[in-house]
C-alpha cells in the first residue's frame, strides 16, 4: 500500500477540555489511486489529512507514505517530506498576491528536487495564457487552477486536497475535478481528497466515510465515473 494508516489518534486540549478528534483511524490507499474522505464538518477529515501530509502530528498510531514512517519523522525531516513528496491544494487558494501566475508556480519549482516544467504545467491546467496575470485578475476557478499547478509542479508523489471545490460553483467545480482526474491519469499522482459532497465519491477508487473521528465505512469502487458526468 502507498498510504497505510494504523490506529491513528489525535486530540486537542483547550484549557481543561480535551477533545478526541481522531479515535483510532485505519485506512489504506494504493499508489496511483484517487481516495475521497467523506464526512460532515468537525468529523476529523482535515486533521487526518494534515497528519498524513506532515502538517500536524498525531498522539499515537502510525502513518506510512511510500514506506516513509511519517509519524516518526523529526521536524526537519517533516519539512523535507512535505517539500519532496507532498502537494497541497486547499479550499482557499493561498496565492501570493504580488506575484504573477508564473511566479507563484516558480516559487515552488525553485525549491523542488525534481520539478516539472512550469510552462508545461500551466498548459496542463489551462492557464498558460494567464501566465503574466496577478491573482486579483483571475476568477475563483482560475485561482484554483493556479493553486493546483503550484502543487503539482514539484512532481509530488501524493496530492492532498482539502475541499478543493468548496468555494466554487457547480460548473467550475466539475472542471476542477476533471482536471484532478486528468492529473492522476497523466502523472500517476496518488490523490487523497476530503469533501462533504458525497457525489464526488463516484470518481474515486476508494471512499472513506468519517464520523466523529472514526472511519465508519470504506468502499472500493469497481467503476470510476468521469468527473464531467458527476451531478449534485
């Protein structure tokens, strides 16, 4: 398995109140697959994604990504792991406002070990003609395309997406999902995406339903639906 999570637990303490966010999560995803984590707000989806991505630490349990024991890495090793192995796409695009589209991509490309060609990636996401525009000159969907380009230019083994269509309308959302599916096909990138929209699960190889910090159901889809056919 490319991703293997075993008995993962995570809690947060606020004052004297301790909240258990992850309660012994177990999951697995094969290399080159698309996985979708479904669940309501507050169910632990983002925390799970952040621990897998090396942004947050668990209290106990184990996360392996491509045989890297993420939960055992030092802070320095976690930085290297995120830089060399993981691309992040968030609901809000986090582009640098005073840099052009091309410069936003190159910032990441310049610190990567084996980056892809910036122009090739901009063409792949349909943003090459906007290379010299600034983020404020782009629509929400275009900004999300740039954030996807920024995530994949470093040629990551794993692409983690936190509600990547949450701030977009239906038509734009479908275009973004179609783009993610194309990236998975063209580059063989393993993708793990969290959403509260169950319709998106139709495009995934594996679906994980999370409730109150636990995975209550795992489904392997025998048929993968093209993103352009998803309706919600």
